[in-house]
């Protein structure tokens, strides 16, 4: 049994060794075999240059009013007795829309006002009585001071007794006056509250806009949701709302330019600007997925708003639109054409050969790093294979973060016959 295992391991090792030898020999031989042709191959090169990259992100959204007001019936206010507007009416902020039945509150209000007025009359009467007592006290004081020492003790005691009686009556009236004033204040507060309730029974518009719906028999719809009695949309230009992925949310900023294309108009577009990108995800952001070979991953979605700068008279609420957001920025970057970039896929090796190695090694594919990128750079008549790091990209160019320098010549038509160190007899430089 041990012998069989040893033989099996030896056989597998031999297969691995033969596979690697095949790959390595193929890698060395390929350039040599085509050497004569390769040395005569005319390559095209282009200088690494600085340029502002044009990068756009595509989104979808829906046209909505800049603002709207939906007013629902409040059962606590009773029945609606009068509508002040009809559909398509233009309204301004503060205009009355409809009125609830105010009979009960009117009765309470008038009763409270009458009660307050009685209290005010009582206050006036008490103030008059207190004023009269003050005058009496002053007169008794003058009389007592004038006759002090000229009359007997009995007269002095009578004067002092009368003075004390008057002052006690005044004190009682002052206390009663304060009590009545306090009660009057409570009644006035009740009147103020009833007045606010009266005003609330006349519902007004909170925006300048157009009445698009008047529902005099508002009730719950089939989904169990309450329907608005009045629906008003703003007179301001429409805007676009939607959601974007977390990958786009880190690139898109307020004031970036947007091209808006309604799906109902094939050849028309409107200009706009990003108004806002929320820092908080939408409530249903967990619904979308990015699909991968080994499963799926949630993508968080963030709400955004785009202001429409052109005339919106031909647009309608609810139109679906596509948006092209310019996220290019203002800074120039080192760039080269897309065609100059090579995948890091074991240069000089065909795909079936790498798959063979992966299968033999038990990697099941994907072991070789296919994400690394390279370019050929022409230096002193020879090709140098350089590893590069890329950044943003446009339809034509790719930003280079490292690997090449400004004005170096990169090959823009690389072929499988080229290799590191290959001599270049002649080349064409493309502007």
C-alpha cells in the first residue's frame, strides 16, 4: 500500500515537472522562433502626456416637483364644510384651501370672551373701590394728625380704630383684585388657545404652487393608505431624484454637471447640476446585489437630487430619465491609450497553458494574478517591460499612477511577438 502511494506521488511530481518545463521552454522559445520577424516589426509609440480625463457616471432617476404639499383630513377637527380651491388653481403660501366646521369652537370662544369681559368689569369695580378706600384713609390720616394732642385719648383711639378698619378693607379688596386678575389671565389664555384652534380649522397652503388634486370624499385606498384631501405641487422647476450605489456616491459631489435625458424624448437633453448626495442610505438599499462568481454581495444605495437648469415646461412629473454625471475633476493626469496596456497574464504564455498549470496544481483556476498590468516602453532602441499602476479612465485614455514618466515613449500596438529587451529597428511615433 505504501509502495502504491509512493509511486502515485512520483508520477504526479513528474507530471508537474513536465508541465512547468513545457511552459518555461515555450516562453523562451516563442520569442526566439519569431525573432527574425519581431526584430523587423515596426512598432507604434506615443509619448506619455498630461491630460484632463473625461469620466462620466450613468445613473437613472425620476422627475419630481421641487416641493409639494399633501394635506390629509384630521378627524379631530370634525367635518369639512367649505373648499376654497379647485383643481388647477394657482395658490400662494398662506392662501386658504378648505375649512372645518367651527361651530363648537365658536361657541366655546364666545363664552370665554364673555366670561373674560365680566372679569374685566369686576377688576375695574375693585380698582375703583380700592381707590376710594385709599382716599378715605388719606383723609382720616390728615384729620387725625391735625387733631392729635388737642383731643382726649378716646378720640385718638377712635381715629386709630377707624384707620385700621379702612386699611383692612383695602387689603381684602387688593387680595380679591389679584385673584380676579389671575382668573382673567387664565380665561385669556383659554381664549388664545381657542383662537388658534379656530385658525387651524382654516387650512392654508404652505407653498406657492398649483392645486393638482381636490378630493372631497377622501378615504383609504385599496392598499389601506389614507388619501390626501388636497395635493399641491410647487411652481418652481422640476428636479430629479434617484439612488446611486456606494461606489458612485464616493465620486459624485454637489455642483457637478449633469446631462439629463428623458426616456420619452429620444434626441433631447437638459442640463443640470448635482444638488445633494445623502450621507445616509435609502430605506430599501439592501435590495440590490452585485453578483460574483462565488456568490453575491449587498450594495448600499444612497439618495441623490439633481437640479434642472434648463426650462422644464416640456417635462412632466413622473418622467423617467437617464443622467450622465461629469466626475472628471479639474486636474491633469499622466495618461496613455488603452491599447498600450497588457494584462499581467504570464506574458508570452497562452491562456490554455496557464489553465493547464492551474489544473495540475489543483488551483481550480484563478491562481494566476490576472489583474496586474504592464506596458512596453521604448528606451534607447529597446523595449522595456514595465509594471504599471492605473487610476481613472476615459473612453480613450487611462491614468497612470506609477510605472512611467512624462514624455516617455510607450508602445501602443503591443503584440505577442514582443518581449522585454527586444531591439526595435524602426518605429512610428503617433501624436
